[in-house]
């Protein structure tokens, strides 16, 4: 069929953007029956099939990190991409991706991930100590080791729809509480093995990942979660299905040459048996969060927990000079509390000043909420 001129040149641009080609020669010709054809002669770049990269990052929660990345094309299978991220520093992590583009749908891939960190979690009920003092927050450690296989049944340069299956080991626990207090509250020590079947839709049309000026990002996940083994925590959940539906949307629009406006919405909840890995944890400004951790200015990472959430953000951004940005945001969320009855409304204002540099974004952010205040600093690309 006919291909619009704009789509053709966008396709050529995407080929160059892959980094695999040094030159792409093309020529249109007319066939004997009066139709038009295309000769395409791409010349691959020497060494394109293997790349090694490094990066630096710092933020409040993961602290100092050094990224070592190795990417290989056509490893084991033609038209495949394999990528391994080793993240060294205060919080060791790794990510491994293997994706096969068959040239026709469905395509498939596998992901493997290890992620852990500490969160200063606010307790649903303060702990009373013998000296009449109370503890309102404890440091919890979480660990997530996930292995996933997925397939795309609909995909394009900016969107994908598909299905996945995953096996996950998840731990959320603290060693600051022992004895009868810990026995009375299973969430003080949760460890288990979970099987998850998911469907997903993702779309990203932003012109850039950091400080975008136009575009949207949306994601929709539907999950069925089965606790295959519970090593500690709520043993009554063993063998009972849980369900999670999660929707996120961000829209960005350039208002003038130097001004941008944006709005985001996030809605999600757990149904059936509550699955610990997909409980909602709210707080922080991190963009490298996993599962159902949600950023919220004015709180520390994962400070509040919920089984259902509806949140929204409006922001205004002004660019100064070539690469400096001032951002003012308003944030609100309505939570159905986890571990306790009742709901909670939280809201905050945020002020951020950032630079877009060759090392990645450098930002200093202050958030003031009705639950407290926090200052965040991040340097380098998020990974």
C-alpha cells in the first residue's frame, strides 16, 4: 500500500536512531505496471552489535550509584537485543533485558531484576516503649527479585500491548521490632514467592524523557497474583488469588517558547487477597521505583502504604537560559490505608530547580505536604 511521506522519513530517522547503521541509501523507482517501489540499502556500523556504557547517579534513597551497561545485538537469536545493567554503589542492583524482534507480531522477551533499598515507613499505630516514649517510624528493608517473560501482540515505535508472566521473591521486613509486637503485626516481616500473570498497555510520545515539552505517557496494568509460598507474614494468604489494576497518565504541553504545563493522574487498587509486592507505597521523587511505589513530594520514599490510591499532579515549568528549569507543582492523593481502617487525603506543593546536562538531570527539590516536608537532590540519569 501507499506510505505517507512523513511516515517514511520518520522510519528512516528511527533506523538512524537505533545506532546500528552508518549509512542508509534509498532510491525510489517506477515499476512496469506504473507503481512505485523502493530500494533500501542500509550499511551497518562497525561494532554496532556490542556497546559498553557507564553512568553516574545520586539521589536521597539509592545514594551513590555507578552504572555499567553492556548491550549486544543478535545474541543467540537474529534480531535480538540483550542488555545487562550492573548498578554498583550503596544499593547494588541489576537489570537484564533480552528482546527478540521477529519482524512480525507477536514478538517476545525476558526481564530479570534485583532491587533492594530501605524505606522509613510510618507505622499505622505508634509503638509505646516502657519509658513512655513512642516510635512512629521504623526502617524497613525491601528486596525484590523478579523474572518475567512477555510478548507483544500489538506494538509500534511509541506503544505496546501484551501479556506477561512473572515469578517474584519479595521481602519487606524490619529488624527493629522483635517479640510479641512483631508477632501481632505480620507486616513487620513479610517474605514470599509470588506468581503473576499480567496484561499491559504502554504508550510514550514525549519529545524527551527529562524536562519534556510535549507528549503523553500512559500505562495500564492488570495483574492476577498467586502467593505460591509464604515464608513469613500472613500465612492465611497462601494459595489465595489477588488482583491489581493500575492506571497512570501524564500529559505535557508547551505553552510558550519557554513555558510548559503538565498534568498526571494515577489510579489503582488491590482486590481479593492483598498481595504484598503490589501494595501501594507513596512518597519520594524517585523515577527508578518499582512495582506500585508512587512518588509524592513532601514524603520520604514509601513512607505511607495503601491498598487503593487516586492521585493527581499539576505543574508549571519555566526554562531559563538554555538548560535550566524552574518547576512549581501541586499534588494531591486520596488513599485507602493499608494495615488500618479509614482513608487519608494528602496534598503538597513542590518547588524544583534543575539543569539538563550531559551527565543527566541535576535537580534540587523541596516538597511541603500536610504530612511533613522533605528536600530531595538527584544527579544524573535515573537507573
